[in-house]
């Protein structure tokens, strides 16, 4: 789950490469998969392309 701005976080994730997926709500399209590399002692960011509402 995320907060109202879409922010989410995990504490104490082991270093490595992770595959992230998001469940898009009905009426929203986009690529719901991204990879992130976690390095010890660093903050990692998960890049997702913008999601768009279907009109």
C-alpha cells in the first residue's frame, strides 16, 4: 500500500535486485512492473512510468 502521494517504503530489505509490481485500479493504464537494485546502507528508488486514466 502507499500513502496518498504514492510513497511506499520497506525497511531492512536485503541487498539485491527486486521485481516490483503494482495493482492498478480499474480505469488506469500503464506498465505496472519495475526493477530496483537495493544496496546496503543506501536508499533505492523504484522508477515507474506515469500511469494514465482511461478516458
